[in-house]
């Protein structure tokens, strides 16, 4: 076929050359005119094509910048609102007011500062804050969560000035800390007294490097010049608030004069919004999206250099210019050739004709093979006449292979449907630009941009096509579409969550939104039911997939898929290639039928327990990349929150019904009680019920009483006390430290209807729902006025008795001192004769060894051993007496450090391997360091001694903190003791084991008890025979 068309070209050329000169001249003129027309048409079309391409490409760049910037503005606005919500925790907080007033009264009040620290812990657990400080009205720092000498020495009087004229939270702009270069944002929270007067401020120092700056800096795709920055107006300058990508330490150091109106950051400060073009701080031309951040003085600018953003446009322009130049140059050469031929009289016409054809073919080949795009000539029926190397390379074939293929067979199934229509457009318009999809040799689909035109060759129409591979552009477009789809999915899910309050309806709507808006092939939600996953709602192409899914959490094969993994771990699980994933084998056959290639399971977690999953399926392989997964995790979190809210509402309604039933059941009892029985809703603190006894005790009718508030019943002091206790109880309950059925008793004063005040005793407890959370308070009120009178009389008697006790105590203390002194003196004086006995017995044993027989030696050994035991006994008595007589030298004691010393003293390095000793963190305490060390030595030595017979010797040393004291313990798995005799453990010379089995004289625990008692603490023991023992002691904080 190719040779056929070449022969036709030669014949045509010879025929033309044999024409007369006048006809040849006319032909040359016509060729010249055609050349001009073709050049104009080519340039016109190229300009039209280039303008369209440029406009579309710029539009896509603008859409990307707009989407990225608006998402960041929304994130920054949400972040700012979260910070204000944090500040609201301290604003108008009565507990904070009380703590601050205590600190203002006594700046060394450790208890108040500890309470304040505990409240700050909630905020500082997140890295969003660098520090939280309490500052008085003079600007002095009273308390700093993070100890910093710079902060403590700094005066913050300016902050106080900002709050004097407003009782609201003040959100400060970016600023540099006074004595460092750190950038921070501060929240000023006023603390008011009961008269609404400013008494102090709480300053929250926000760390913008944790979230704000990273979200500003983040860009969703790789770029050499793209960056996002935030600025603000500072008089005649625009100040850059974050560090720029290409300028180090630019935050607060880079200022642009506002007269530079070509810079996008200046444009946005002057009121412009949206897409703008200008120059950046390096005078580079940029395209940017600019807008203000609502609620702040900040402006956001997302920019990218025009050279980078519009680089594909410039490349395309050069491609068009090269093609146009080549085409025009070819036609010019042809016209020049024909004009030259007029000067010859067809000299050696055959030879010249052949040479002209060869030259023409070489030029054609140079253009044809050198083109950067794929070029192909084919007939209307799709038969390929000729193509260049790039065309074959795009499709993965060699030229020899591809010329034997019909071009229509290269079309994808979708493009094949449009072949007929496209040929009609090409024939109608001569030139037609369109996008198509072809099949690569390896089976993958190649997106192409095609420019096709028709040419006539010897009366036969031939199509020439220029094909450009646009795979990368399509990938970028698909990623943007996919992200937009996911964002729309999230938005609609949140709207559904707000609107729907029924769980099954919510599930159904979520599945529909996933398919209709998220464009997933299928979506279903399942919940756990007896270790199996039950399908609750679904949408999309399900086929028989859900009927055969049968996910059993106890089955090894059926629990390997994403759904089971997400339920077991509480984290998302996915498969990005279902057909090649062994975990999906039980379901792969049905998945292939339905076109599922990727799936993800997202856990639905309610009350910290995974109850089910949201499952999404896509037709694309590798659909779920990390960026989409992060957004879908937000969806699952929102769904979990919504379901938890629905369940809470349901529980609340059920609880309310149960309360009504209970109220009817016990109303008869309550109405005949002598005490006032009542119940209060925990949320509103309004009375739900009050018994008729209120009339007898307080004088109010039940109708009057039930409509009164707690504050109207109680005196101001009693009301403040009760509210403080209630808050503390709620806090303890939230921390699971309050027993569920604990009844608390309080004595308060209440107003009667006639204005008098009586003493009452109230007993209260929480009423809990089926989920264990309290929803009401139930209590009784008893009139204790008479009892208070008796107590006053008893108090008087007690005062008299107390004076007698004090006098008697002084006498006992004097007697104890005399007894201790006597004990010390006796023990000390016994040492001298005891040493003489030991010395003389030793001399006899050594000097007269040959004279004294075996019985005599045995008697001397007995004397020496008993003298040695007597010496130990006397030393123990001296230590015991010393413990009682010495004064305490209290310092801050590092218990962990002391414990390391005790272990090394009681066990040699070689012996420590025989014991498994566990030491937990031991809190610091204020005590006498030497005496506390002696306590640890005695307790640890006992544990080592009594675990010695065991094969596995385990000793545990630890502690825990209470409100007013620390409790420390030593536990072992040794021989233990009979708990019936635990009261004898701490007596002097009291032993529960034989001295032949375990050495010792029975004074060690007595010393422990005296040291602990002297510190104001307690010591006790627990144990069982052959099961080990535990010794505990407490020390006040």
C-alpha cells in the first residue's frame, strides 16, 4: 500500500512538469496563494487552540489554589474557635475564682496552686500551649505551669490594661516573647470577683508551631515554588507572620511597604480577594489566591511562580511554534522549488523529478520522525498507512508491529463507541481536536489529546492525526476530582448527622450519600451481633455480595478481611487490590462480578467500644491512598459521635421513664415519711419531686417547694458549700473514683417560710442510668435542730474534759521521757560489763585452749554467743530509744534515690540476681531522711530474709497518692505470717518465727512503727502463711 502511494506521487509530478510554461506559472501562483492561506489558517488555528488550552489550564490552576486556600482558611478558623473554647473553661468559672482568691490571699498557698495545676493539666495535655500563667492586676506572675525565670520576672501590666474595660476573653495577635525570639499567640482570660471586678488574669500562651504554622505550610502536591503564608497590616507595612519557604527567620522580620501594590500580600490587605497575579518578595511573577481570615486581622496568600504554574502552556506554545514553522518552511521550500523550475525547460526532467521526490521524502522523514508527538496516517476504515516512532512508542509497539494493526482496534471500549461520530466531525470540520483513550500493548489505557485532519491523496481521503500522551495531566485531574468528591461526601455526611436522629435511618442515609455523592460502587454498614457482623444498611451495586459475606470474628478464614480487622483493632483496614489479596479470597469471586477493586472498613466506636464498621468499595485499584484515608477517618469519627449521641438520647429517655415508674412506686412511702424526701435533675438542678413533709419542717406547700431553687432553700454559705461538694463528686465520678452507691451526708442551714433558719442533715446519692452515668440526685432532709442543742451541751462538757486530758497527757509525756531516759541509760551502762564478759571468755578460749576440756569450751562458746546476742539486744534498745528521743529534721526526701541506696546496702551485687525486685515510682515526701531510710532498710531486709527459702524470690516496692497523704508498701512472696497475730508484729521483742529459722531479735518493726508514728503516719501489715506478706506505711503530705 505504501509503495502504491509513492508511485502515484511520481506520476502526478511528471504530468505537472510536462505542462506548458503558462500553466506552470499559473500553478506556481496558485501554490503561492495556497501557501499563504494555509499559513494563515495554520497560525489562526494554532492561536485559537493555544488560547483555549491556555484558558483551560489557567482555570484549573486557579481552582486548585482556591480549593487549597479555602480549606486552610476553614481549618484556621476552626482552630481559633477551639482555642477560644479552651479559654471558656476558665472564664466565669466559680472554682477558678475561688482558687485565685486563695492564691491572692496567700501567694504561698501550695494546696490552691496544686488545684490550679490540676485544672491546667487538662489544657496542657495537648501540645497546643507552651504555658499557662496566673497574673495579678499589677502584672506580676503568681503561678506559671511551666517554671521559667524569665516569665516570673516579667511584668505583664499591659495585658491587664487590655482587660480592665472588658470582662470578655481577649485573643491577642501574633507577638514575639519579650526576652526570646519565640513567636506566640496569647489568650487573656479575666478572673472576676463576686462584684464583677477584675482581680487577676489567666494567660494562655499558644504554640503556633504545633498546628497553625504546619497547616499553613502544608501543600497537597509537590512544587518547587508553591507556598502559603499569612500576613497582617502594620501601618504602612505588611508584616509576614510565618517563616517563608525561601527566607529563613522571616516571621516578624520581613516587612513589605504597602505602596508595593504588585505584591499579592499587599493586594489582599488593600481589600482584594480571590485569584490575582503579581510579584513576590523576590520580584518573581506569581499567581496567587488571596483572602482574609474571618475573625482575625490575618490574611492568607497561596502563591506559585507563574513560570512553574504556566510552564506546560509555554511548552505547548513552543511545540505549536515548531510545528507551524516546519509546516510553513516546507511549503516555502516547495514554492521556491516550483518557482525555480520555471527557469528550466524541463532539462533532464526525469532525473530532476526523481531527485525532487527523493529530496521531498527526506524532508518529510525529518519532520515526520523528529516530531515530539505521535503522528499517524490512516484511511477512513482505520488501515494505518504510515506512522512515526513516537506513535509506535506511545502504544508500546515497534513500527513494523503497529502498521499491521487497524487504528480502530487501538481504541478503548469507551472510545470505540465514538469512532464513527469523530470521523464525521473530521470530514465535516477538516480539523478536529478531541480527547481519546487507546490501549497500550500491555493492556493499560492511555489518555490522548488528538488533533486530526483530512488530506486528499489522488482522490482518496486520508486522515492524519497528531497524538499527545496526557497521562500525567489526567492523573492530576483525577486526584483533584477524587478529593472534591471526598470533601462533598464529608459535607453531606455532616448534614445528615445534624438532620437525622434515628440510628438505622442515619445508617441508610450515610450509605446513600456514599454512593450518590462519594461515587463509591457500594457502601454498607454492619454491626457486631454474637461475634458475627450483621448488615444493617447498604446502597449501590450489591448483587449477591452481602448475602454471601458471612463475616465470623471467631473464624480464622472469615476474619482476615478489612471489616473483621477494623473491628478487632479499632483502626481502619483496607485492600487496594481485592483480586490479588489473599485476605479477600472468600469474597473475591462476587467482587470481580460487581467490579470491586478496592475496599476500606472504618470502625464505628461508641462509648470506647467498636460496635461495627462503615465499608466502602471502589472500582479503582489503589483508590485508598493516605490523603483520602485521613479524610475518611474523620467521617467514621463523625458517625461514631452521632451514634453515641443517639444512644445517649435513647438512654436518657429510658431512664426518664424508669424514674417516673420509680417515683410512683415510692411516692406513698415518701408522702408518709417524717423526713423530706426529694429528687433533683442533675442537668438543670430543678426539683423533680419533693415530699409533703416539707410543709411540716419548712412551712412551704409542696407546690411552692417544688418550684423553688436550691439557692432559695439554703443560706449563702451552705449553698456555696453544697455546690463545691457537688462539683467535686461529679469530677470524682468522671474519673471512676466515686463508688456507684456512695451516700454522702452533709449538715447545712436552710430557710423556713417564716424567715427562720434551722439546722438540717441531708443525705444524697446519685441516681444512675443503665449506662452507669448519673442523671439525677436523690436525697433526704432531716431536722436536726434538737440534736444540735444536745451537741452544744456535749461540746461544753468535752471542753472541760479536754482540759483534763491535756493535763493528764503532759503527765504521761513526762513519764515517757523519764522511761526513755532510763532505758537509754540502762542499755548504755550494760555495754561495759558485757564487753568484759566477751573479752574474758575469748581470752580463756584462746590462752587456755589446751587445758580446758570440750565441755568447758562448749560453756565458753555459749557464754560468748549469748553475750553477742545480748549486745545486739542492747543496740536495738538504744536505737529504739534514740528514735523516740531525737527531734525530726524534715527535708524534701527523694524516695527513689533512697531506695537505690537501700537495695545496694542490703544486697551485694552478686546476691541481687537471686531476687526479682520491682520498684515502682515513689513520690517525693517531706520527712526526716535518715529515719525514713531506716524504715526502708528494716522493711526491705525483712522481705529479703523471709523470701530466702523460696525458689522464686519476688519483692515489689511501690506507692500511691491520696489527697492528704502518700502510702508506700513492700510486698513479698515469702513465708508470710498468721493474720490472727498481726497485732503483735510491731511490739518490742515480738517474733512470729523461731530464731533458729530466721535471725533477728524482734525490734526492727517496732522501730518502723515509732518512726512512722513520729511523722504523724500509720503502719500496718497483711499476710498469709506461705503466701507472702505486705507492709504498708503512710506519711502526710
